[in-house]
C-alpha cells in the first residue's frame, strides 16, 4: 500500500512513543476522519452528527445513548492548536435557522472535539464512576484526498492516465488541443508552463462540475496559500524525451515536489493519525450522470482507499505511533432522495463500488460496512395513487425554484452489476433509461428539547464507528 512506502523519521517515532505513554494516563481519544469527494455532504454530516450527539433524542441506535450511559456530551477546544476549528455553530445555524440553507463546502482541514461523560457498563458499573471519552472529528477537503493516490505514481504514470481521461471527456478538448502547440522536449519557459497549469486547472474545474470524481492534482481545485507556487505550476505532457532543462523535465520535477512538499506533509500531519474512518459518497449523482461518471467514481475511490492502513490497533503499535484504521464505513449519502424501500439497494451499490477495498480491509483485520444515510433529512415520504397505481413518493422543496414537489424517484436495480457492468465496459448511457436526481433544500425545522436535526441512520453510523468505545 501507499502508506507502507512512507518512512517516518526517528523524531516521529519518539513523538509517537511519548504520545502513546501519555495516552495511558489520560482520557481515551477516538480520532474520526470524515472524508469523501466533492458534494458528498461532509460539512452537513459533521454538523448533524455533532448536533445529534449533544442532543441525543434521535439517536436510539447508539447504544450508550439509548441506555442513558452518556451522562453528558459537550464541545471542547480541539487538541491541535494549528488546525482551524470546524465552524459547527454557524453551520448548524445555516441548517436550522428561519431560512435554512446548505452551508459552504469544506475548503481546508478542520477539527472539532466532542467529549462524553460515560457510565461504564457490565460488572464495572458498580465499581467505577463515569469516565471521559474524547471524539476528535477531522474534516478533509475531498479534492485533497484524491492526491493520496498520487503517492504510488511517478510523473509518467500520472500524465499518461490523466491525459487519457481528459481525451475521453468533452471538458478536456481545449487542453488536449493546446498540447499540439507544445514541444515537451523543448526548453523550459515559465510563461508557457504557467499557461499549461492554468489550462489544466480550468479543465479540472469543468470536469468536476460535470460530475467526474477523479480530478488530480486536487490542490489545483483548492490551492489555498499555495496558489501560484512552483509546486502547483505543472501539467501532464505526452511522454517522450525529457532532456535536462526541458519543459517535460521541469514538469516532472515539480510533480515530485508536489508529492514531497504538499501531499506527504498533509498525510503525515492529519491522515495517518486516524483510527476510525467514514467515507462519504454521492452515489446517486454519479448514477444520474451516467456510466462514465460511475466508472470514474469507482476509480477515484480505489485511489483514495489505497492510502488507508486498515487493521487492528494493537497496544504496542499504538505506543509506537503506528496507527491503523480499524473501522471504515462506506456511506452513500442523500438517502432521503429515495423512498426507504430503495435504501438497501443504494447501500448494496455503495458496497459494490468499494468491494476491492473492503476485501483488503477485512483481510487486514479492520471492520467495514456499507450503508445508505441522510445526515439531514430534507424530504418526507408519502404514498399516492398515480394513474390508478399506488406510488411511493418523496416530497420536499426544490433547491433551484423553491417549489414543493412530490415525486417518484424510480427504482434502483436490485443487482448492482446492472449499473457497474455498463460502467466498466464504457457504455454511453443506461440501457433502461435515466436515473433522475432532484436537489432539495433543507426543510424548516421545529426541534423539541433534547432533539437534534432529523436524519436517516446517523445513530447507526455512530454506533458502528465509535459505539464500542463508549
């Protein structure tokens, strides 16, 4: 795996030992990574999860909440002083205010700590008092996650694959045409390489808008304070001769610098410290976009998940700072866009999309699960007679127009292969018609005391990911 190729320095190992020994005498910490691709709903997921952990009236599936063993839950300052705090309060206000709206997407790493005071269970209940357990939730931009797959590629591999994808998409036509005017083995020129990098970034933004998932390098989409730096000023070129001082050689050098100075530090500082992981995916949008988008999503997920180190967190490994993800949840979001009778089918498609990664994780000793969820329920279900046939509908407010609609979202196939096979063979469209997707606005809420926002299976998500630690 990619992670196995990264060697920590002796200083990292010593720091890991120190942190491990400190952990023996302090409250236990669960470090939960929330990852996923653009528009998968990471910000809404974290906001609703935290709100429902603080007010647990809608969390019967979380055993410690159902039995009342969670005496209190409260927010504390996150332990990493250099990581921005997840803006929970403003995001919750956006979702639950008098004019609810979806909050802005993740644009940087952020973190939030939720602490629980929990009574022990079993025979320890009468022998020990409540203990404190910390849940550190770390949010990553989905665009940056795509870069983890680059760690196992050299420039030639990445450029070949990236150009092949661009050539197969209408959004890549302008960049491919521009390459005909470029001599990769010619002398490096800063204006030319800057123009190429800008052209590649424009293509990535267009491809992402069209629903494609595999758009690398991810920092070209969200450059932050690295915008304009040499590490973000390169582009894929056709492979051939690359003499010293050539445009191709400089692109190759900057690609290596991007991995060494941008991707690996991000990995070491944040991603490698995760011990529980949820991967959010907007499967319905990919299905709506067609077989090519679903195939692209499957490839992107494979690249991301190759960076995990699944397995059981052994005692000694924890002391040495060598953490492994021991639980991974693959979650198809926006389940409220479907009638509940379709949720099992959506979960099955999610599981099939990441089947290879799940098998690797299971073999390494990690527990995995695929699930369909809605972090914030924006629709309600109803049944109505339509043309003499009783139909199961979902009703909500359309995001674009504000109109209230009740619609039949259609049926997903019971066998995921009916979608994955056409995607794998390069079909242009689904043979049995289109799968329509509507975009709903969050509904106005009236929450009773002790209740968090309405959701679908968020309590089961919490139970799987960290219920055993409570």
